[in-house]
């Protein structure tokens, strides 16, 4: 006897992504879409008993950098381990297309510097069987992967493709250059780009320490490229503004670009740990934009924005010390053995780091550094900082970190909370998340392989803010809405993010009682044996993409139903 549906999920509690009330219902899937909800006759080829579990839409991460990983890997990890079924790449204006052969090394240099992807990984992993952006999309579409991906047209490669060496050297664009970039922008949108992405952030540097091609590009250039989206009648602007210059100077650029192009915008927003809460003024600016007819969304990390440090990773407090360079290339056991030598210990504890990017040593801001254990605590108290521990022990913070490395045989990790931890609390992150025009984001999956593992923020949001919070608790229905429908709508994806008949069947079955984040760990699964931080979770009983189960009980099934999403999608 033939079955009526491909998949039926029974006895679960539906959190449908709209923010509306929870309800107990069955859900049926056929041909990749939701076919029935509630009580219905018929059975499925495969069935899941979701008794005592919540059933949610798949999550949408609007800020990732899987541009390379989507080419060389079939799993978009860590994102797919945390309920994400659609990931948007090409953010911050960095990527690999359009690109002529002679510019491959330059784009690798940009991506290595901005996103901490080792050059050898990209050299080994990218076939470069494309030149134009439409050809890059075709290459992505030809691959297999677990979840869906969509891509922005990135500004840096676009500028260099249109201007050659002048673009890489940050020379001003002339009228012909601008016309070329506008035409290429329209071409990308017509081919399926989700929008256009750029960065104005001063700390975005190339691997050799230079400014990226788009830094300080004239705003007229942005108007022309966004004009390409206007010409195509589609696309979202994604922009990283330079908050160091000042929001009052930078934010008006968003208003001007939305007004000239008629296209929506999304940007990165965070709070500082100290000083006045400047983010509040930005929310006010956004509300004015909305009142004036603009559509703008801020992307918020639900926990501290920061870096993970460790002897095996890209950053730690001793990495720029002259004496450390002598052992930097040793295997981990060799480093630890060398660091047990009293003479090297004295040197490393007293040496001043040489010049380099402040992130390499995490600025040695001990007040905002904390040990990261299993399970990881992303909301530590002030007395857990290395500064506070050192004061309590009567030693220096350098000694606290050094001893932790030795005690853990070099495997000890720590969190440097660089932002979003205002006064040692997550209240600001909560208030930004709850704003109607903000969405959780900034997972950065596919990038910062040796320093960041934030693609797990969806699991953190559900555990910390929904289940475990003693104050500022977030309602489950609202949290799921933010992770799914609200995020999807922010970038024009209207066919997913809700459990409704006819919607794309991207679904999670989650055991909220067992949901747990685990400590990030180092995996050596990149091209050329490159290492990256990965992070798992417990409690995702099933993650489903287009009706196919890609993960069961927190493990991959090997299914690869993920596809390239070409542009905005109608409901």
C-alpha cells in the first residue's frame, strides 16, 4: 500500500515561527513542502514520534562566510548542528567572485586577513572553475550539501574585477568603473544573488596587514552598486559600518542608500563592554528610518561577541612575544614541554608583545577574559575573569593564563568577551534582541576557523534566554520566531521560517529538556589538513531540510538535500 506522505511528525508541540501560541499537532510533508498540519488521515513513508518535544521551523542564519566551505565541503558545520537549515554567505563584502585568474591570490589574502581562513586551505580547496559571479553560483549549485545556502555579491572582489589593480589599491572609481560595477551588480541579482554586501570597518585587514579594497570607498560607489539592485528590482544591502568613526556619521549612509535604491538593508550592531550605551541611539535611528519608509534590520549576537584563545588556535596572550616565536611551530606537546622550562616561563611572563593586530593577543584585557570549560559558560560573572582570579591569588593575569595552559596540557581554552557584555552582563544583548527590527545573527560560520565558534548562537538562545534565564527570560514562541521567520524575512526569504501548509519543509524536532551546548573543539577536516573550531549540541532529535532528515539525534544522516537559494523567495 502506498503511503500518503513522505514524512509525518506526530504528537509534537508546534512552535510555528509566527510568534503565536504553541499547539499540539501532527505535521505531514510531501515533495519537500508541508502538506498538512493538525489531525489528518494517512501515514508517512517515514514517521517521527515527537512526544514531549517541540517542533519548529528550521533556523535561518543571515550572517555566515561559507563561501569556500560550500565549495569544498558537504556539511555546513557548525551551523547545521544547531538547527540552521539556511545559511547566507558573502557577508562583509568578502568572497571569491567575480574574480579573474590573476586576482586569486589577492582575494585569498583578503579572506585570510578578514575571516581567518588559512591561505593554504583556500589554495587547496578552491577549484576556481568560475570567473563571473553567476558562474560562481553555478559552481555552488552543482555541489552537494546538508543545508541550503544563499549568497550576497561581495564588494571586494567586485571592485577588483571592475577596476583591476586600481581597485585593489583603493583608488577612486571613475565613471566607467561605476557603470561597470552597476552592470555587474544587476547581472549578479538577475543570476540569483541575495543582495550586495560591503564593509567599511577599519579593523578588517588583509593577511599582510593592509586595508581591504573597499575600505573608505566613496559612498557614490555604494550608490551605484545598490543601483544595480534597483535596476534588477531585487536584493538586500548588507553592510558593516565603522562604529569606531561614530554611528552619527556612519548610520546615515544606510538611510541614503535605502532612499536612492529603494532596497532594504541589514547591518551589524553590538554594544561595548564599557562606556555609554551607544546602541540605544542606533535603535532610535532605525525607528526613524522605518518611519521614513525604509526597511532596515540590525543583526545581533545573543551572547558576548568575542574570540576563543588557545595554544592550538590563532590567538592567545603570548603569541606576539619574541620568545614564543621560538616554539610557535612546535606541535602542541612540544610547546607545553618548552613552556615548562623556568627560563622560558620568566621570559613569556615579562616580555612585551611585539606590534601586531591587537586581536592576536586579545589586547590582554584581562578583565574580559574567562576560562571556557565544558559545558561552556558564555555569561561568566566578574569574579571569574582572569583579572579577578589573579587578584585573589596574588599573582599576575599572565601567570593565571600560563598555568592554565600547563595544567591542561595546552588544551585549555578561554573566552575573550570583546563586546556585547556591557558591565559584565547580557542585558544590552537582550534589549537589542527584543527590538522589533533586530534579529539574532553573526554566527560567522565558515570563517575565523581558529578564533571564533559562534555559529552555535541558536542553541545558546534557546538554552540561556528561553529555558534557563532567571531574569529577562525570552518567550519560546518569540525566540523561535526570531530564529526562523523573522530572520528569513529580513533577507527576503518568504518561503521558509514558518510551519504552515505550503511552506518549505525545513523543520527541527528539539528536546528542550536535554538541549545542551558542548565545548568547542578543534577538528582537522579542512583542505590541506587545515584546522577549525567546531561545536556540537545535544537535543536536536531531528533536523529536516526540504522534507529530508539531515540529522538524527545530533548526528548527520549523510543526506544532502541542501540547495543554492537564488535570490529572494515568494511565500
